[in-house]
C-alpha cells in the first residue's frame, strides 16, 4: 500500500500491533500518523520511542463517537485495532466487551463515513469463526458491521474491509511470554496436549494489513495462509527442561481454532498466499467487478488442526526469536 501523502489513523495504536505498524509506515512518505488510544502513559512512552514530527497522539476511546469524529478529520486511512481481547476478561465483563468491540466498531464506521475517510480496515481474529466465547462473538458482530457498512455508506467513497488471522507471536496476552516467565519454575501449564493454534508474527501481520489495504474493494474478509503449531510443542521448545502439567480447557477456550468454516467456503476464493471471504451481496461494486481467485469446494474449512503447514521445532525457534 502506497502511503505517500496520506494521513493514517490507528485505533488502539499503543498496542503490540499498533507500535509495529507505526514503525513500519514511518519508513514511507506518509504525511501524518495519528495514534488513537485511551492510555496517556502508553502514549507518552511511545512518544519517547518514536520521535517523529509526523506522529500525533490523540487520547480517546472508540466508545466515544464524538471523539472519533474529531480525530478522523482529514484522515485518509483508518486501521481499527482497538479491542478488548482477553477471553476470560470478556467472559467476566461481557457488556464491557460489547461496548468496545461492537458499539465501538459501529462508532468507527459512523465517524469514518461522516468524515469521508477513504479506506477502513479492521483487525479480527480466528475466534470470530464459529465463536464459543464472548470475545469471538463480539468480533464476529464487528466483522458483520464492517462488511455491511459498505452498503450503509450509500454513494460516499468510504470502503471497509476486515483482516482475520490467528495468534500473534509475543503480543500482549500471548502464551509465549507467559511460558517464558514460568520456565524457571520447572513446570509449564498446558490446557490440553491436543490443542493447536494458528501462528503469525507481528511483522507478518503488519505486512498482511498493508497488502490488504492495497487489495481491498470493500466488504472482504482477508485471511492469510499461516502455519499451525501444537501448544505442547511450543512449550517444549521454549522450556525443554520443564515438566508440562495438563490443567484442562478454560471457560470459553477452543481445542482448535478456525479461520474459514464450511459455511464460509461457498463464498471464499483462494490466492497463492491468502484467502478472501467475499461479501454475500456486494451491491457497492462497479458493474462487472469481481474479486478473482479460485473458488473453493463447499466442504472446505481452514482449521488449525487440519492445516497443511505445521511448524517444525527449528521454525518455532525462528518464530520465537528472543523468546527461544
């Protein structure tokens, strides 16, 4: 995605993804980068790390539509990364998750349309596919809102799309720093020896968002082709001398994750390194405009335990980097 001369805003911009994304686009000829988030301390710390006159730090909450309306003034591209994402916290505080992840998503949509933002891309999660916990349910609702917003926008130029990927290596709340902290104890807790997850690095996630911004026409859910790993293998590589304790699956947790379900397969198309779940009724597309790609068998599904790409121990070490 060519950022030359663009004003880019990222919600939740002081998070793991936000910091990596900002560092990446500052290497381009971007005109302005706006970091929108709630925590002034994190913004201060980030301002000390990124001493660039093109950055603006905007304190606000996606729950506050008026504040978003002010922040989006003159913005060309919005990346929506703000969310409550900890599964157990969302289970215990359900309406707080709804207020941020669902109502906040609609607020972003309203403000983007009113301010004439050209492109909005939202970060989703594998937990939004056939969700069994509240976090996944709120992200599924947000995905639906962003796809439908392309019709809701009418004849205005704003277009919305979604990026859906799996666990991010080393992000806040990731199991990797948790295992790393515990390896001196000689014991690591693993919920189930069969548990599998999709894995992606922050750098890969940022690149995929940039690629998806360039490709989007509006209404797509972009899904990267990424590897799977067994959580028990991850624990073994991080702490080879530790004993593994199986503690059982926690409330709201899946044994395996999915990014494309069989129900999504009938409107999914495949490319070399990614899939697109296309919208059911793309009424906003120009006549004759299509997404291309190879249609999939209706029985297809993209799940972490049936994935064709599994990380070897050496690849796990490469993904872990300093955590290995």
